[in-house]
C-alpha cells in the first residue's frame, strides 16, 4: 500500500490536459495518475488541506493537442508580460463554493465546457461526482461512487458525453463509467497484476483508453470487454487521446527529455528538437515546456520561438510539464499563454493555487477566494485570441 505522503504528493502534482482532436480511436474504430489510494476520505481531505495551506504549492497539468501552427522561427522572444487574471480572461474566472448543502467538501477536478466544471464531493458517506454550472450557480449530481470505492480516491476523465474513472492500486484496478447526463455507474474492466498500475486515462466516443506506468497504451469498449493493447502505443504513456509520449505523463523534476509525440489514431510520430542544455522537456504536438540554466522555458516542438526565464511551477525548483491545451503553462503565480505572450496572474492575497486532480490534464485551476469559495480559472473558457 502506498503511503499517505505519496497521496499528498499526488494531490500536489496531479492534473493534465489537452483537447480532443475529434478523431476516432483507431483506423478501424473511428467512432468508436493513481496511485494506490486506499485511503479514507478524511486522508484525502487532509491531503487536500496540505495543498491548500502550503504557500507556493501548485497542482500541475499535462497536455496534448490544441491550437497552434508549425513553427517558422527559432529566434528567442522576450519574457512574459503580466496582468491580473480577472482582467485578461474575465469570463473564464468565477466562484465555486467549497462545500455543498450537506457540508461535503468540494474538490474542483476539471472543466467540462466553457460553463461547467466537474467537482468531487467528499462527504460523510460515498463520494459523488457533481457538475457546477456557472450560468446558474447550481450543481447537479452525476453519480455516487460505488460503495466498494467509498474510501478510495477516484481519478477521472470526461469527453462531454461520458465520465470515466479508476480506483485501486498497483496490483488491482477498476475502471468505471457513467453518462455525464447522470445514471448508474457501470464497471468497464478490472485490471490485475502488472497491468493494474495505470498512469493516465481518457475517454473518446465509446472507448476508454489508458496507459501503464511502465509503458503501453490500452483500450476497451465502455460497454465492457477484454482490454486490447494499441499497437502504436507500445512503450508509450498517454497524454490525452490521441496523443502519447515516450516519457511518463505528469509533472516531473527529472532530467530526462521527451524525444517524440505520437498520434495513436494515425500512428504518426513527431520528433522533438531538444536544446543542448534542456532538462525535463515535456511536449504536446506543437509546444514544449522545460528548464535550463535560466529557469523554465517554452519552445516550439521543432525548437523555434524559444521563450526563456519563466518562473515555472514549484519554484525555486522548476517542474516540467507540457503546456495545457497546447497553449497554457502553469507558473508560480499564474498562467502563461504562449499564444499571446501574456501571463495571467492570480491575486497576491491567495496563499495557494492548485489544479484539478484528474486522470488526464486538468483544464481547471483554482485558488482560495472569499470565505466559503474557490476562485476557478476555466482554461476551456479562454477565448481563442485576445
């Protein structure tokens, strides 16, 4: 069983997110981070409190495909300009209550759309997945976790139609699903032995896709069935469908650089141009984030448009992660937008900032707001251009 310190670490570093490309799962099926967490929910709440009360602790995110063009220049551009987040993206920032009417603690997980955020309610009793609608200021329950998962931490992913999650540990894992419209949770598959140590999960159409911590990407029908390995994903780690990487997903302080990004649906590979002094380079299909002697830096996947001197997440120790939605980099005090070159900063009064704890890169960041509320930045609601 993994330690509570590892669970706290998972809460500190969980997250990941890139958009779907709308493509199918495989050529013939086009339509078609987890820590072992048998911890009581009070441990989850305590671990979350560690994140909330630790100044400078940030959750993190992975990425995948999103906006962007092929690089055309290799010149280094100036560091980021900054403005308050509520001024940069006023329609993407809103308040969410920290508890529901029954007193259950809410943990924002990820954005489902420009107006909806997925929450995990951790009450006395079974945890529930709920959706907060910014247009109405109300929440609705999607599903209650099965009784067998009462004391486990679910790591979830959603695609607009379905919500999937997994619970378990290194030797036994269960993957479940439920329509986002609501319904009874349904088991998809159970994993055991060496195949049970999952490090990322996505849902696309009628398929659920995941990767093993040791490498290899798998899929299975949402309706259940025998898991099958995706041939083009051998030895790879899922970012978010259809993208995968040759290095583990998630935030990283290791020195290993990513060398390629793979489109699993098309079995195409994009090679990464790695600068000589780069460490921990992490990329989506267009942009990369890493660190060097100057601190954090962003570059195009082909090495162009280098932007250095970024104060990355987890300063003074920069943690590497691919840009969220192939556009956003989480910094110490805000979010850097590679599309505009602007950093949207969170209020100085906020003692902490975190991202959603999910099975794929989260598109929701949040920090302490007025008493009883979180301030949430929904990156899925950021306009395509400013």
